[in-house]
C-alpha cells in the first residue's frame, strides 16, 4: 500500500489569507483521514542537540540511570530499563526517561481523585546536569507550539480557535520521553519479537515527535495494515490523541501506531512530547459542522475513552506499568490485572 503522509508548512498559516486557507484545509484532511502529518517551518532548530543529549543520557553507566529508577517513583517518572513499560501486556523493547510537569511534591489526601497521584517533581540525573535546563527549555517551546497547533486544529474544523483553551490553561499535563530502541546485537540473537513499542493510541490531545534518521514508526492506515512514516529531517511528526477524538465525536482520528525494533546493531533514538489537557479537565464537543456530522468515537474492546483526562491517562498508566501499580498503588492493582492483558 502506498500512502503519502501530508507535509504541512507552518509558515503558510501566517502568510496570505489564501495560504492560510490552504493550510487549514490540508490540516483538516490530515487529522480526519490519517491522524498523522509532518510539520515543517516551525522555527525550532535544535533537533540534533536534543537527540545528542538523549544519546549521552542512555550512554551513562547503568548505575547512574538506575539512580532514577522509575520503580521508585509513584509519579511514573524516571528511567525505565528495557521491558519495563508494557503495551497490551507485552513488554516494549526500549529504554526511556519519563518527564512530566515540574510541580511541588504533594501528598494525596483521602478521597482525592486517583489521577492526582501523578502530581509532583521530576527526577534528574546528577551525572548529567546539563540535561535538565535543555529539556525544560524544550518543553517550554514545544508547549507553545502545541498550543498554536491546537488552535489551528480548531480553526480547521470551523470552531472558535480558543475553544479548547480552557482544557489546557493554565497547566497542561505535558509528558516528554527520551527513548532508545536498541536493535539486537547480531542476527540470530533476537528473542523473536520485533516490538519496540506495541500497537497503541496516544491518550491526550496531540503529540510532537522528533526522531533520528532510523525508520521504525508505523501507522495503521487501513484495516490493520501498517505503513512506515518516512523520515523527513527537521520535521515534527504530529499525531492526535484520544481526547481530540472524543471532543470531535470521532471526526479527528487517534490512529493506532507502533514502533518496530531497528535492525541488528542499530540504535534508534526519538523524543515524543505529549500535549494534554489539565488532569481535571473534561472535554466538551467542539461546535463544528464536521463534528456534528461525525460517526462517533472508535469502539475498541477493552479501551474505553474517558472525557476526563485524568481518568484517561490513569487508564494508560495502569496498563503500562503494572510493577509501579503493585509497588506504590496496590489499591489499583485489581484494575491493572483486569485491563493489562
């Protein structure tokens, strides 16, 4: 199957009225028909620096990385060894560093919503002090870019540009991952699985992805058929999450995707940035003629979609990190056991 993934130039959105209208139409088609596109002209030019910092982090001695062991974090923050995070109950073959909003530590009170257990500070490597300021700068800039894209998405659907501002302001629940996918050392030394990251949808609003020159990201474009997203230098891969599917009654697609492991001896690095509503925000339908005529959200067995973002993200954490749930949130373990298969 031949699929052309749209390439949108953000500079067109600030050009002539004609160029903006063309951009908005291309955006609407992309988010409805594929749910993925590549974004250029965004003004962010330090992809190589961030990928190099990621390589340096994963090259640290294992003891330095394990000082940030995610198993020690009830907030789901820190370093994961290969196989720590699961997709549909199957371990993913990748290392990662998970980073969320930098917030003061708090102790949940009885009766607090479960999702408030995710609020608190990040964990940073003492052996690499330059990582924190670089990532915090990156998060600030990608938060601004994501909010701009969210407004353009609303415009492309003939909804007010600021309609979704209330679900993200003043503190969107951002999430950033540094990811390292190592290929098997030599042909014949594999465990038989090519799963880098298993088949899934993203949970929130939208994702901006930076990756190196190694392929591996695949998108289900039709009837479970997966197609490789071509590598385009200096482009963000942008895809939409389940909460936008909810807000648009299924008009916007939160498309299934996966990452396959690289070839033997190859190391793949990527940095996804997830832009999400506040934990306590509930999605409302966009006032849009496209939404009014939409067919409804995807009905996937075992994957209910919740309009309250905190509930949706905890659904994902319970499935992805059963060991953290068992260690820090044992009251949720029965739920984990029933939904992680």
